[in-house]
C-alpha cells in the first residue's frame, strides 16, 4: 500500500502527503487522515479480505512520510 499511495513523492519530488491526482484522499488507512473530501467517492470499497483487512496486519496505518523498504525493492 505504501508503494501505491506514496510513490508519486519519489517521482515528482513532492513533499509527503496525498497525491492530489489519486483516490488517496478517500483511503481510510492513513495514520493521520486528511480532511474528508466533499466529492463523491470515486472508487468502490474493497470487497476482499486482503483489500479490507489483510494489508493492515502487515504494518497498520500508513504515515505520509513512509517509503517502501529497500529490501522489498527488486533490482534489475
């Protein structure tokens, strides 16, 4: 989840936070949630165990300043 939600910071050298061009504002797993958007939710709620519950068991809520761990990256 960290890679998916925060990878934009690395590529556009943005400061930590929610990517304004993503559905991250509606993500309910932030350690410090941003204010709720006024717009309708653009994505469906997760329907699988992994998407709804399982990912939280691997580390819990995600902080804006997190980054993928180096040992999880694949060198090519």
